[in-house]
């Protein structure tokens, strides 16, 4: 499903635009992707929170967040060998075992990978303190996990695991754009995956946005403050 296509192909104005379009698609969902009044929308920190905030507001659902950190390959931080996530006091870690084996075989010391894990675990703890102190529980509720896009899927996979560990009864992944390989991986982990655009020639997530700035802590906190004061039990309004 595609939101719109211009001369340059699929494009989103910004993260708010992505959230609006996801809300429309979610409101039309069926089966495991059905949105109920008990659903809570969670954004992956940081860039997924503005997307989730707009979608939640459009759907009349409560908003919260999942703390996440990518485990980047030493010297190639954009390539993930795994990820960490935290939701409602429950942590999860995913690891690309095949990639780790290749890294070790190529001479990357295991201690360097351990250093990455330790550094990102500390950063995750900071996200928990800053963004999740006032989080709502998700136990017994359906959850929609939103991000601004998916490249490898490592971070979202960790988020799915963390949300399930926190007691969510159903997990729907909703993203505007993602690589086909990542979407396939997520379909085996989530109850449903909604992706508006998954091109075979996938580029970096930011390539599909006209405006794609880094999200600041203040922006995330403002969005969460507003969304957490929304309804405790939402009602679809689209």
C-alpha cells in the first residue's frame, strides 16, 4: 500500500505526514491488524515517536514509547549486528548471529562487540530514565509499534520482543517505508505488519522523506506529554 507517488517516486513530507497516512491504513485494518479501543500506540525512540504521536492522535488512542538502541558494527555504525529495546521495565536484545560470526572470523575482536553492547546498554538506560519514567503499562493490551522506517529490522525486532515480554496481547508493526528483507523478518515476529512502501531498490529511510531532521529529546518529551494525557482507552475516530 502506498501513500502517494510523485515524479520522484514514493515520498513523505515529514514524520507527521507518515503518521497521518499510517492512521488511515490502520483504521482500515482487519484481522490481526484491527485496531480496538484498548490499543496503545508506541513509538520507537526517537524518530518513531513523532510518527506514533500523529497516528495515535488521529485514531484517538493513547501514546507511549519504547526505548531502543542499535548495536552498530565497529567502524560501520550504520550496520547493525543487533539491537536493544526496553518497554515497561522489560528489556530485550536481538543479535544477528551470522553477522557476528562473520565479524569474528574477519578479525574483529569479541571485546569490541562487547564494548558496543555495554555503551548502548548505558544509552538505553538513559532513554528509560528520560522517556519512560511515566510510561503506561501494556500488559493485556494490543499494541501498535511505529517507527519512521525500517532498514535492517534489528531495532524493531528487539522492540517486538520487549513489548511481548511486557505482556502485550497482540503486536502490530506499522511503518511508512521499509526494506523487503526487514519486512519479511518482522512478519515472523509480529502478529501483523503494515508497511506503506517496501521497494526492491530500498535506500536509506531518510531518502523517502522531503524533511527528515534528527529528533531532539525535547520533541520526543513534548509528544509523549501530550499523548499520555490522551484517553486511557481510545476510540477510533477515522
